């Protein structure tokens, strides 16, 4: 039942941490839950704009679309939607699309950017440098389950914004990690992409 996925999704919307530390390039850390591997071949990618700003939603849409395309390149059928928590009917619309897509798993993506002043020393003394860290949280749960089976964080530091190149890089690394951790099994015989990404309305 798709319905059992939603308590997990609603909890994830409020529980994901926004704390981050910077690094010079994209890095991924993942964790696989104990138990039998789901080996999914058909995913629905859900973008969750925690900040709720139009700019954040647009970037999250680009990220979700990039992940969907990277999955399709590896033989995983994928469709995507950006959730709009301000829309009262958004969860129902999302549930309907997951059912229509016959998804085996839901991949929840959250994009956050944090800024901090970092002290740097030199011949002229100590100066402060503003560092922006792009952080992407990914949670995978099989449809019909209320527990996540996999989670990962992609982090990219020293950038002024989440550019398309950075989002593509993190999308690539996340999909590679899903395969490396044994969460996905490609099915080349199926339709691979779900068409255009939609924002939840």
C-alpha cells in the first residue's frame, strides 16, 4: 500500500537536519538499514523544499530531474515531483502519482544551503571568508513500508549557490552510491523516464 509510505515522508519533512560543514568538492556518505535488500527497479523521486522559497523549489526541481535522468541512464524507471507543502492537496496528488507510476520505492530529496564565516590566516593577519555549503539529503523507502531502507548525504562546499553543475554532480554520486550499496536492480526492458518533472499542485 502506498499509504503506508506517507507517515515516513511526513516525519522526514520535519526531521531532516540542516547542519552542514564545508568541503572543496562533492562527497557522499550513505547508510543501509539492516535486513533484506529491496533491489528496486522503479522509483518515484520526491523533492521536498524545506525552505519553501521559489528559488529553493526551482533548484530542487533541477536536482530531482537530474537524479531521474541519471537513474534512467542506469536502467531504472523513474518519475519525479517537487512537493509543495503549502498546497493542501499536495500529499493526495503525490500519492496518486506514485500509484499511477506503480513505483517500487520512493526517493525523498531535500536541498539545503548553509552559510558560515570561516577564519583564514595569512601574512597579513586573520581574515574571515564566507563559505556556502550545498547539502543534499536522500532517503529511500520501499512502497508498502513505513521504514527507510537507505539514506545518504551529498555535500558540496565553497560555492555561492547550488549551480546546475553541482546538482548534476551530486545526482551522479547519489545514483552511483545507490548501486554500490546494492539498493537498485536495472530493468532495461521497461520505459525508463517518466516525462517532465512536475511541481506539486
